[in-house]
C-alpha cells in the first residue's frame, strides 16, 4: 500500500519541471500518514515517510530557509542572510499591507501611472474600476505587475509612499536586512532582501486570513469591465501538483533567478519554505524541502 501511494505521488508530481527525485528509503518504522488527495490533482498522496536521521535534501538554490510556521523555529537554512533581489515574492508584503489596510470591498479606479509596468501584466486601462479585493486576488494568483502598482498607488498615493510603508512594515516584522523600492519586485537599485527576512513576511502573510485564503487558490476567473472573462492558473506549480501545499508566491527576474515561497500543512504541522536564486529546478527544490519539513 505504501509503495502504491509513493508511486502515485511520483506520477502526479512529475508535472513539475524537472521530475521530482525519489526520496531515500527509510530504515525506521513510521506510521504512514493518511492519504490526502486534491480534486485538481487526483492521485497525489501523503508525503514520503522520512527517517528522523535523514537530513534536508540538497538543492540548487543560492539560499533557502525552512520554518515551522506555528513556532517560528528554523528547521533548515542555507545562506539565509545573503542579500539578494527576491522578485515577485515581495508581493506578499504588498498584499499584506493592502489586506491589513481594510476596505477591500471599495472600488479602485485605474490611473495612467498604474499601467507603467513591464510584463507580466493584466493590461489594466485607465478609467477601469475594480474592487480592491479582486485586484488583491489577481495580484497573488497571477502576479500582475500593473496590478501591484495600482494597489500601491491606491493605498499610499504614489509608489514612493508605498515603498516607505513596505520598509516600515518590514522593520515591524523584524526584517533587518531588507529594503524595498517598488511593490512588484521588478529590478531596482537598492532593492534587496534575504531568505530569512522573506520567511518573516511569509509567516505574517500565512497568519493573515485574507492573504492565506487567496494564495491557496489554484485558479481564478477575472471579469473585465467590458464583459470579457478569463480564468487564470496560479503561477505556483508546487501548489497545483502537491496536495499538501497551500500557497504562497512565485518570483523571477534575470537578476534574482527563480524564487519561490511555498507553504504546507499536514498532521498538525505548518511549514514555510523560502527558496531564492534558483534555476529551473525551483519547483523540485521547493517541493523536496516542503515535503521534508512536513515529514520530518
């Protein structure tokens, strides 16, 4: 039965690129976890059983950290204080500030300056009006850079004012090695963070019921003001293919490399994994660390 569950998991998560590596066989008897399946990813089972003396998996990322989201204790780290650009993962901080500011049912009218962003974009048009909550949803699910500018300008009046809010919030969270210049993570001089600091904002976002309810969405249907609608798939492949993953945020620029903050819950344990400066192995690396953290 255990072998069949493991086989099913290997088939299901092969959707990730590249294929996920098989774990080491445990020599320690361990009660198998109950099977967990997702309607969107049939056949995905419980995490692999990992022996207590098995160390964390080796990964390709330049830096990472694995955190117990309930206690804040660090389970594993690699170059966790290395200053790095973190790309769109910093949208978690943007989203947290917007969510905590409230009035999410209020309408936001798009202004010309909101559209001054590089792809990925939703291609908002000046004069269009959307609810603040719907903009927050598409920001976290599909990582639209013009949406980030729109929400930031709406919240603080301009991008510079919102960056000041980001840095103030970062200090309150104990993020002592971070500086933010824009709300979307596009390359900017003087903008940086670390795996440890991003773990802190991830924990705050994980504990925020609004943000947490959004980052777990695998798809989202967006209704344009002209009557069109489009369904977007979450950019997080680990979320889409590993049933125990419940968020959080992807990121990529040439300067940052592939970045991913992932979270998961199983058997009364909540784990957050931050992976920065990775290559195309980011999905595999994040999955393996998350699986290790939930299984240890």
